[in-house]
């Protein structure tokens, strides 16, 4: 296994490197740090922060995320426009936390 590399912090003066990755940081990585990586390089996701259970990146969705179990574990919820268009979703997700924030959700293949 290779050493994990830390993504640049969204706040360069911050001393807390372990923080959620934002789209701005992902864009920075793609444009700067990964610009010479071949385009056919496989993107693989780990099942947890210890590096267990790996799977290739397969799809993504835009949703809302809220920590619901701890500061580091939570759930995703539909966007407001999806709820407005779908009664079943409104019933299924009747209690969305007020802390739910827009998120880009990445899903593994397996």
C-alpha cells in the first residue's frame, strides 16, 4: 500500500489537515496536482478512512449531506427541487436535518 497524501486544506493557514474536501479543493487537485496524470487512470474509493475495502469510482449525484451519526458520519438527502417534484421522496424524507448542506456525492462501483 502506498502512503496516503493529504489534499490541500481549503484554508491554507489551517493546522487541521483532516477536514472534508470541498469542490474547490478537488478542482485544485485536478488542475494542479493531477494535471499530468493520464486521463485513463482509474479512480478508486476506499470504504473507510483506514483504507479498507476499495472499489472503483462509478457514479456521482448532487444531493444534500448532514452529519447524523457523528461529526464524521452522516446521510445524504434529496435536493429541494427533487422533493418538490416527487411526493414519494417528500414522504420518505420528511425529517431532513436543518444542517443538510449541498454536496457532491461519489459512489463506488461495489
